[in-house]
C-alpha cells in the first residue's frame, strides 16, 4: 500500500469535525489502513472492529498530536511547503517526518 498524505489529512479533519461522543466509522480498506497508521503514529484513538470477512474501525477522537498537526497545517504557508515536499519526494516521505516538518515550519513562522 502506498501512503496517501491527503487521505491522512482528510481522516484527521473528518475526526476533528465529529460532535463529542460520536465516532467515525471507517470501512473502506484503504481508509482503514491509513486510520491504523494514524493510530500507530499517536494521532488518533480508534477501536478495531474488523469482522472476519473485512475491515472496519471506529475512530473515537483526535489525540493531542493530531490536534497539533492540524493546527500547524491550517497555516497556508506550512501546508504549501508540505505539499511541495510530498510532491518532490513522490510521496515517499514517512508520516513522522511530515509531522515534524509541519511543526518546524510553523515554529519558523514565529521567529
């Protein structure tokens, strides 16, 4: 599976938009795999509810790192820099690298 950073961002934003107490059900296999990676990266909390014949997860909430990342990429300069890096790398940058770069770019704007 090839990582899709735009899909990561979409899942994070959809989770952020959830009303308190509601969960995001994800059943598309590609979205499930990306949600599991977001969980592994400490950006969301989820419950794996995969049945025997498929995949399904319920995203419960954003973790602090997910909120922080979304806060960084809301800045258009940060978002454009990250998109350009993803494009230049052919999508081969590890997710933790992009999270760290989003933080760095946001910090650089303050100094």
